[in-house]
């Protein structure tokens, strides 16, 4: 018996309920795939043409505005999928107090570390994320700033977390330099990135293998370990010498 249109829609939803619909369409339609790649390339060039981090941030805020509901529903505390839980467990296992999550989003990882006895603070450049983190954890320490300019003195932290940050910024070296500044000698940086650009236009560069990630972080830190799978990406831990 032929399925009704409603049944087919339900089947499609069940098959792809955890997938990005644009990615599904890109796999199923060559025409859409060509259009998507053209659009992604165009948007990334616009972001990369920014003169400084402030201009890039303004462009990102304008870009995110129409999709704010989607991104709010996809934020870590709201969407506890394999990627978020994998990163959470990784940070809890490797972070030492005092820790800072640079680019914390809604502060979920900070709160989870604190629940596990790790003194932690968080920063993000988006006001809405900082306000959301503070509402969820009124006694916590959450500050609004760019990842390239963190409002803490030199040699403050034992652990700095940069999770899914390096692929979004104009100059990853500026973020890594700042993380090195605020870390104590012997402190560690935990870096996690996705493997590929995927269909997120704010991913401005990719670290699609161990060598590319280790080379980036290794400019500023001694690489202690590489981890092939952290959530749905990969990561490494570096030591400030």
C-alpha cells in the first residue's frame, strides 16, 4: 500500500531528525550542493575581509540575527548531543583548577566543571551568552570580551579551554597568544576544533587532520597529547613552558 504524504514526511523526519537539513539536501541534490558551496564561499570571504576582530564580530552578529532561534536551540545546554557531552567529559577529565573557558557560549561547560570540583570561569564576546550564563549560575564568574583580549592578569590560570573557537576568528595566533599570557608556567591549553568546514559559514578555516591542528597550537605550546576524537571533532593539549 502506498504511503500517504504525511507518512513520508514523518519517515523523512525520523531519518534525519539529528541531521542538518541543508547538509541532507546538499547530498541529495547536485544543484543545491553547487548553490550551497557558492554561498558558503561568498559568506566566508566576506567574514575574512574584515579589518579587525570588532568588524568581524559586527558581521557575525548581523548574520546570526535571523537564525537566533536556531542557534539558541543548538547551544550546549539546550542540545546535549554526542558532541557536547563528549567535549564536556573531555574537559572534566583534563582541566585543572583554576580554569577558563574562552568563548564559553552559554557557560554550560563552566558549570559542568564546577559541578565536578573544578574552579572555572567563562568569557564570550556575545552579551546575550554572558547574560544567559549569569542567569543560569548567579554566583559564577562570566565576562564579556573578545578571545583575543581577556581581562585577566598574566599567569592567572592553570587551564585555558578554546573549544570550537580557532575556526571562527580572524587570527588564531592572537587567541593562542592571549591564552598563553593568562596561563601559569606549566599550565595547559585544551583546544578542540571540528575536522571540516562543513556547512557553517562562520567556520573560516579547517583543521582537518592532526598535523594542521598540532602545527597551529605548537607554535605557542609544547604539545602534550593529541586526541583523535573529542565529541564530533578532535583536539590537543599543550603546555606553557
